[in-house]
């Protein structure tokens, strides 16, 4: 049950970050989950365990990290699509 909960929370974090930044995550639901997990790692490396924790994710750093990740991925995809 813990792994399923982490997948759900990771997906929600990726989804919220994509709503905030206004860009869709490539890969749909799987992309949201990946963005949530990787964003959580990025955010916790930068900000630590700031704020509430749900499903093993510190929510505020995870969302900020996912926003950073989605922004970087969108820049890379945009530059690749221009060529």
C-alpha cells in the first residue's frame, strides 16, 4: 500500500506542478509520476524537508522541484523541436 500511495502522491505533485507552470508533462500520467518523483529529489536537495510531508514527499520542495524539472524539460523539448 505504501508504494501505491507514493505513486499517487508523486503523480499529484507532477500534475499540480504542470498546472502551475502551464505546460503539460510529456508522457501523461506516467510523466506526472516521474516529474513528481524526480522533482521531489531536486526540491529536497535544494530546500530540504520544508513543510508538510505526505507519502514520503515533502510537499512544498517537491512541487518546486517538479516545476523546475518541467520548465527545463520544456526548454529542451522546444529547442529540439526547432531543429
